[in-house]
C-alpha cells in the first residue's frame, strides 16, 4: 500500500498569505527601512 500524500493547503490560502507577505514587505520598505514617509520620532515609534 502506497501512502497518499496530497496538498492539504487550499490554493486560495497560499495566494492570500503570499499577497499579505508582499504587502507587509512593501509597507516595511516604505515606512521603516527608507524613512520616505515617516521621519524623526514617528519613525522611531
């Protein structure tokens, strides 16, 4: 008897998590890493 390994994670969930990760990365680059939007105390917080 061979084991039946299937992908149990729905495709929509994978796409949603990938999209959320991409959005978080873009926000991090805009708000945290570059200082393009926030500067000074607001950026520190």
